């Protein structure tokens, strides 16, 4: 793989390879764009097939964070960390503290948070070495687990999609198929159940499905391979990315695709496939921005009430994207990109590449 060509073509500013063999750390920090502010994006831990696969994931996810922040109206850039390792076996205090020191060395250009394969406890170790981390425990001045806010924003986005594609219908009349019952998928399932929706859920871990839906009514658990062909009104991908490909996109039996997973489209062509099938697609980085909004407020002044109010605006963002798509004859995916790019161009003119401006923060780093 020609790494510099890939980095250039995707528009990245900086890619950092982090190695500490004493603690088993092999990580990539990708900073895509800092025109609007410091790059913010979580630290993902995953068992990648190769180093090239890890690099591609870091680049794709960090670019997605740039667009997510821009379309959400946040003064942030996009970044991401991927840690090569098994989150079930390879975690340690030393690994995450080593990562924190690498992040501290970036002098505020990049701020991290939890992501797939990491949690608040892991971020506590990172926080021991750098203040450039959000989503730490509330006892240390953070906002804690951001997944309930990601789920709430996805819920509000689903409400907007239902109004656009299924006018007059209520969630209590609909069936929602959720792929992935991790933290976000489980919280989303509970919100939808409270609204009266019928649920069909799956996860590669069937026990996790049962635990996440325990006590909920109108729930069916299916095998992972079956979820794409389940007759439903809304298909909600809440697991890993690239799940919408030529095969699965033609299999869907829904009116709406609206979920919390990142990079749901294997390629941008899939957005046109969904459009031609009259399936409304909620662009992933727009509908799943609730967690980012929540942790962003830690950089200013945080309250759950303020975060909830901000995340609720995802409902309006989805409507705006649909308006642009209809007005300009575009897929919703391209309309979201256009909305983000216009803000990057307009606001980016007002700023230079982000260097260092310590954000006002009321919490201090944990003692080492």
C-alpha cells in the first residue's frame, strides 16, 4: 500500500504511528482536519487482519469525524486512534497510559475518547497522562459513558426519518431491526421499546442480545445473517461499518436505514442503490453524532441538560439533509457531505490550522 498517496488522497494532515513494545502498544493516530478546531475522535481497539487494514480504518474513521463535527455545527476537527489488539485479552494500565503520553505529545492537536473496544475505565488510564481526553468518569469532571447520548441522537434521527418517509405513522406502529446490541444498540432498543416499537435484534453474541433486551416486550432475536432480510420499517445498523454492500443493500426489506454504526456504506455507490430502491438513508455520521456532542461540552461547561438539548438537534439536522437532497437531486449521503463541506469551507476560512489553545476545563488530571 502506498501510504502517503492514501493519506494525501483522503486529505489528512498528520498520521502518527505509536509503538511501545514494553506494554504491547501498537496504535495509529490519524488527524484528518483541524480547520474548525482540535481533532477529536475515539480510541478504537480491534483485532485487525493487517497493519494496512488498521491504517485504512484509522483514515476512514478520522475523516468521518471531520464531517460529523462539521455537519453537527461543532468547532472541532476529525481524528481517530486505532489500537491493534484484542480488547478481551490485551488491555492493561500500561498500554493506555503509554497511549496517553503519545497523545500528550501532540500538544492539543488531538483529543481522544472511548470507542469500540474501549470504555470509560480505559480512558481513566489515558487521563493519567494527558488532559486531552474526554468521556472520563463523572467523578473526575467528565461526562462518563457517551453511548446513551449516541443512542438518543439516533432515536431522534429515526423520528425525523419516519416523518419524512412514513408520514402519519408513529413508532408504536413500526418494526425496527437493530443490528448490534452493544452499549449504543441496547440503549436505542430500550428507547424504541418505550415508544412502543416492535423490535427485531441481533448480535454476534447471542447472550448479549438476551441480556440487553431482558424485560422488553415485542422483541424477536434472530441470527446475524438473517437481520438484513427481516421485513421491517427501519433497519438500524449499530455494529461495525461497511454492512451495506451490493448484496445486503438488495436484500433489505425496509423503508428507512437509520443506525448508529460508523461507515455503514461499503462505498458511496450504495447510497444511490438505496435511493433508487426508495429507501431513506440517514447518513451515519449525522445521526450518530450524539456521543460527540456530549463529550464536546466537556471542553466548555458540561451539564446533562445542555447535552440532551444539543443532541436533540439531530432531528433538525436529518431534516435539513433531506431538504438539501430533495432540492439538489442528491442522495442523502452526498447531501450530508455537501452540508459538512460548505461549513468547513465557510468557517475554515476564518481560522488557520489548529495549533494550541488550551480549552477551559474545570477538571484536573488524575495524579500519577
